[in-house]
């Protein structure tokens, strides 16, 4: 086969099938970050886009978790502002609130203290590096101040280790929740279906029965 055709086929993306939701976007940003992290390129020529990919992954996965757990937490925290919020700390706080509520509501058997502690430390660090999702995108802020001082450094190795420590919490918490709460979720769904059937039946009762 023609080498050019092979190269073309490798670079042909079915983007429509791989952009359905923020989970998909988040996973692709994470995959791209990992690819750059494992690259043999000198880190100083890829550090900015690498860190932006990680930072945006965090924003998207936190928003996705908030939307998912809000269905079960009985809380509306962050739902009103979720599209306009880009700071990690408020998103992290909202995710943790929804998570804590569902753990209590569904009596999940999980020891998450270590993960939450690491999560808080990690988010605080990332918030310091890039509070408004701008530091890794532009050299200067709106006041034309440089985002990073000339002698400033970032230990991406330790940041990657910190991310790995919290991945089970931010990326797989919904799986843990569903595994333990599936029977309750299905029961709630069935109760709602029965309620809907009763309401519809009442609406269409013959007039002789009214």
C-alpha cells in the first residue's frame, strides 16, 4: 500500500463518534497529556501544552462528576454555574460535596479519606499554578503581567505522581458508586416508573369512575 495512503488513514479521525460528552473529551485530554509526558522531546519545548492538557482534563472530569453525582446527591451545588466556572477549587469543592452526600445517602462502604486528602492537596497545587485556566495558554494576563517569573520552575514529575494518586477518586468514583448502589438506583427507577404508570392511569380513567 502507498505509504502516503497509510499515513493518511492513520490521521483520519471519526471525530463525531468520539466527541459525545465531556467524559470523552476529558479522556482524550488525559491521553494527550500522557503521550507528551512519555515523549522523548525536551520537556521545556512541550511543558506548556502538556500542563494545559492536564489542567483541562481536570476541569472536564470534575464537571462530569458533578453532573453525574448531582442526580443522586439531592444537591444542586454548582449546577447553575457549571458551564461558566473554570476555576478548579470551586469545582473540586462541589464534586467533593456531591460525593460525600451520595456516600452517606447510599451507605457506601469505602475508605476514601486518603484519596480526599491527596485530592485536596493536588487541587490546591494546580490552582496555584493556573487559577483561571490561562497560565498555560497565554504568556501574559489581561493586565499584561507575565504568568511565570523568569526563574520559576514546575516539577512535572511530581505533579504526574500526584495526579496518579488521585485518579482512582476522580476518574473511577462513579464506577465505585454504581457497583455498590446499583440495586438502590434500579429500585428508585422502578418506583418512579410505577408512579408514572399510576398517574397516567388516573388521567385516562373513564369518566364513570370519576
